[in-house]
C-alpha cells in the first residue's frame, strides 16, 4: 500500500495491485502499464524476478524490483542487476522517485510515464 500511495502521490496512475507472479504477468499483458513495481517474493509458483523477465520479454515493459532481503535475494539470478532497477525495502520515497524518473528517461523518450 505504501508503494501504491507513493506512486500516486508522484502523479502516476496505478492500474492494479496483485499478489502473485501469474496475476502480474496476466495484468501486464492486458493493461500494458508503462512500468511494473515488482516485489521479488510474491505468492505462487513464479517469483517476482521470473515474472518481471516474463513481462519484459512479452511486452518490453520495464520493472523495478523491490525486496526486504537486499542483494542476497537476487544473487542467484544472472544479470538481474543489469536488466532491472533494484530497491531495498523499506523504499524511501526519494529513492522510488529517482528510480522511476531514471527508468522513464531511459525507456520513454518523452518521459511521460502516466
């Protein structure tokens, strides 16, 4: 809820919140958001990293990965730090804002991100 409120306070629209990898992929395919905020540990058989890769491969939509467990959580994924931005929870609003701005400036030429 905190991340949703923070994103909305920045002027962005949140199209949905889901709690498992399968739902995240399905929602991203149908709604086509500009960005996905993905917790690494989510319910279901597909973790957040695999879901983020699946979404990126199918749609090109970038993800920002978040985790309370930090670097240890993503060590076994090859190149994940090169493929996604990563934030450690609790995520300070300034860090979230910077990550979203960085992502939009790199991915969306007009930086719209709405």
